[in-house]
């Protein structure tokens, strides 16, 4: 999994799971100066560790007083967030 930061957008690419989240560098999020879009269009799979990672990413930018929106969430993320009762914490684009 990798994060690509460009124009106040964070593109998440690959599998977001307990195997891909072992690199501490993934948790060094770049500073943003305006509202943030987290694009999940290129996510191949996600598990509960991935849900936690996305929540951490969202919280990081919300704590910086920025509006955050998630775009193109995979169905797997929605299902796991729903089961985990955290769907309401994900700022999904309507």
C-alpha cells in the first residue's frame, strides 16, 4: 500500500490490511493547507486494520481543522465500517 499526496488529495493505492500497514512511514502524513480529499479508488482490498488506518488518516486532518471527504470507498470498507459501528465516523462523499 502507498499514499500519494497531491493537490490536497491523498490517493490510497493497494491493499490496506494488517500486512501492508507494518511500515511506520505510512503514518507520517503530509501537511495540507486546505480541505482534504481521500481518494480510495485504487484500493484493492481492506480489512479491519485498514478501517482503523483510514479513521486515523481522517482524524489527523480533522484535528488540523480541515474538512475531509472520502471518495470512491470500496464496498468492503463500507461493510467493515458498518459491522464495526464506525460508519458514521467516515466522511463519505454523498
